[in-house]
């Protein structure tokens, strides 16, 4: 298991790289903003939103998939706990 800190910006960034197995990750937004989750083309209009009040946000990631995160403006700190590491 590994916990990683990310500074999320307005450009989609990989927060759960592709693995060969199905896994659960847990997300914790540190600040008061909203982080949007999705594929490499995620936007604020179509991403799945999570924010500080949604702790912990559990996400199941299928084998072979990568999860990306972005914010609508500014930056946001995000912690990801990945059980597969």
C-alpha cells in the first residue's frame, strides 16, 4: 500500500497509473476545492467530482485503466492511497 501526494492543476494528470489488476484506491482532497476524476480527457463539465467533505472517496479501478484528476481553476492538494503498491 502506498500513499502519494499530488498537486492537481487544470491539466489532467494521472493519479492512478495503469496496473494489470483490478484495485481500489482511496482519495482525500486536502483543501476546500473540487477535484474532477475521469480519463485522460477529463474536464470540470464531465468529470466525477470529489471534495473535502467526501472523505474517504473510494474508487474501483479496472485492470488496464488509468485515473486522471484535474481542477477547474487554481490548484488542489490530493492524497491517493493505492492498495496495489
